C-alpha cells in the first residue's frame, strides 16, 4: 500500500516538474517573442519615418525653390531696372551730361584745359597746353612721372563715367598737346583704372609725407 502511495506521489511530482518546465518554456518563448515583436515594431516605425521624411522632402524643396525664386525675381528686377536706367555707352553718357559744352574745355590751370569725347566706350581725353615752354610741358606730361599723371587722369574719368553706363568694358586714350601738337599719349583700360588710381594716390600721399 505504502509502495503504491509512494509511486503515485512520484508520478505527481514528475507531472508537476514537467508542467513547471512547460510553463518556464512558455515564459521564455513568450519573452523571446516579445523581443522579436519589439524589434519588428521598431523596424516598422523606422521604415515608416523614412517614408514620411521622403514624402516631406519634395515639399520642403518646393518651398525653398519658391522662396529663392521670389528673391531672384525681386533682386533681378531691381538690378534690371537699375541697369537699363543707365546710358548705353560712355558716348551717350557724355551727350546726356552736356556734351561738348560740358566736356569740351575743362579748366585745369591757367595754361591747361582738358577735353573729353568718346566713340561708344572708347574715350579720348585730350590735355591741351598753351603758352608754356616745351620743357615745362614735357616735365608735367611726359617721361615716367608725366605718364603716371596722364594715366591717373584717364583712370579718373573712366571710373567716374563707366559705372554710369551699361558698358562691359571701356578704355581711354589720353593725349597731351602743346599748342595743338601732340607730344605724348598713353592708354588706360577700365580693368586697370582702380589700381592706377590707388597707386597714384598712394605715391602722392607718400610724397606729401616726405615733404
């Protein structure tokens, strides 16, 4: 009788152990499944976010293009208005500012005048000297120092006039004449005008400082 009871208890214990193992296995399997589900859910959210971001990008790009386009049109209009409001060339600019009456005889000193004319964007700046010895005239407008002085005069008028026109480039031939006879000539291009002016002013300031 006792043996039978013991056997039944052993069987029950074995059943409980098996049941416990099954329960534990179910728990482990459930945890694993939750981890798998969480990973899959995370991956799904990530994929969804990528899709949403990719859908938003074209909209942002369109907005950027619209804003940038408005700015381009606005500044383009202002630039175009200012550009086309200018004279077509230095020649027409001189004409609009008084022509020969204004630029035909600009007094420099009691012996010297300057006349300016242009064909399109090619200027001719003539330094007319009268009642002066050839030596003094050449001292002022010939040689190394004279060339610098003439180039500065050409650069000065180029930088004063060309920006008021639609010209892309320009040049000035500066001619020195004594009693109507040419004795020196230099040519200045607009691209060099700013540098020539800066160097001339720097040399002038250095000379003043030395004195």
